C-alpha cells in the first residue's frame, strides 16, 4: 500500500445460525488474497441478529446504523433465528439496512461452476451464466398498506406495490450499463407482468423502452412475463444475458436461479448502492440445524466476498477468488451441507490456498 492509498474498511455482521461460520471462511480467503495482492484492510465485527434481539430487544440501533454508513462495504452472514417470529429480523435488520443505505440494486449472478451438480438435465456451465438485477428498495417491499377493521369478519388488508419513475429508472440504467459491460449477447430482459399489473408494470415498461431507446441503442431490449421466465430459466437458461426485474419477482426468480446454479451453497448476492455503502451476502438463510457443526458450505459467502472486492475496486483479488472457487467446486462431492466431503473450514482453506497460487 502506498501512503495515499486508502485502507479498505469492512463491517462484518456474521448474524445468526451458520452466518458467522461462513463469514469466517470468507474472511480467511480475504486475508490470503490481500497478502498476495498487497492491499491492507481492517474489519469491524457487529453483533446483530436474533441472539442480540432475544437478549436485549435491540435489532439495529440507530447509532450502529450511523456507524455502518462510514464503511466501504458490509459483509453479512445470515439473518433469521428459530425463536424469533418471522418478519422481525428480516424487516428490522436486513430490509432496514437495504432501505436506509439505499442499496437500490440487488445483484445476483447465476453461474454454474465446473463439476457442480445441476438439477437440469444436459445443462453445463456454458448454458448457465447470466445475471439478475433485482430492484431492491420499492415494490411490495416498501411496506405500504395496512389493516382496516382488523380481527373482525369485515377485515380488510392491503399491501401496495410501489413503482416510482426515479427508482425504476436508476435500476434500469444500472442494468443497461451492466449488460453493456458484460458484452455477452447485449440483451437485457425485463421480467414483469404487464398483462395484469397495468399500472406499476406499465411504468416499468415505458421507462424500459424510453431509457433503452435513448441511452442504450446498442442493447437489445427483451421482455418476459414472470411466469414464462420461470419456465425458460428451467428449459432454456442459455437464452439469458442480463435480467432486470422489480423487487418481489426478483426475490422469487433468484431462488430458482440459485437452484439451477447448484443451490444455496454457492449463490451469492450484493445489495448495491453505487454511490454509497454496499452489502454482500450469501443468498441462503441461517440454516439453524447445521449451526456449529462445521458442515455448512461457505462457498456462497466466499463468492459474496469476491463480489465485495470487485465492487470496492480490488478486481484482481476478486478474480483470484472466483478462479479459486471454480477450481474448488470439482473437488467437492456435493455443494450441500454435510455432503461436501470436506468440512466448512477445509473448504475455506482450500479456496484460500488456490486463490494465493492464482
Ligand atoms: C432474500 C430474502 C429476503 C428477501 C428475506 C429474508 C426478507 O429472501 O434476500 O432474497 O425477501 O429479500
Ligand atoms: Mg429471497
């Protein structure tokens, strides 16, 4: 590091269940690549999640949120605890971080690595290599809605789908730019439901065509209804290059995407604010039944670390990690917890070693 090079500062939220076990391996790999690529960094641990909530009632204190704004990136393990009612930690911690830090892109690559079992017959790594850009701050996730006459026979519940021209356009521009940068088929597929959601998705459709036509004439605009997209992900995944979609559909189709790339053991994502602090996480949950057993697959968290480094500009380190993961997957018997043929820590050791060898 030269003296005018800024030190990379990463906040680490191991979180619940197996979260801390997988982030530990990601940090092990970070240590290894930072040494060879000669950059320095510091990490700060934040104790957030179900355990803290059960002990103190705190989910995300405002003072912690303010501190998190000061980092270059956040590295998150998992959120979700069997003794905490559904929704409390998800909304209070994960979604609150995404919203408060305005991480308006949820970037989820779908890449089948060598030697990974794919549930689709006759599909290989050449066929499964695309990326989903999920809008991450609006839609049904914005929390609009309410009850009327709650707990009476005449109860009414509404849940509102929010699309703003500003929010949609910034997401579309990110997706068009990414598609251009990937330089693959130069095709951006909008996934929505314009035949039913004739207000919110009409806005998406108009913005998609207007922004695309004016600013990205080199990118082919393509459209799928979300139900059809689920069919094509399974039947013709090779069709896709870059996909852009509203928050709720993005949540659903990226679990399908995760399965065709080998499952939750490998699927990683980034909650990105291109002008602010981004947060990287394995897509899978806290897997309570595997906690503390050294059986969970850390590759998704390791891939999330690679995405983190790419985003903060440590591109070579990020590529080292991705290459090392690609050299590791053929050695594993399975990507599922407890069936890898290696322990969690052994997989981390293997990737760290291969990442250094380059
Ligand atoms: C995801 C998760 C979250 C979401 C949950 C845990 C709130 O499913 O990151 O995809 O719905 O976004
Ligand atoms: Mg999800």
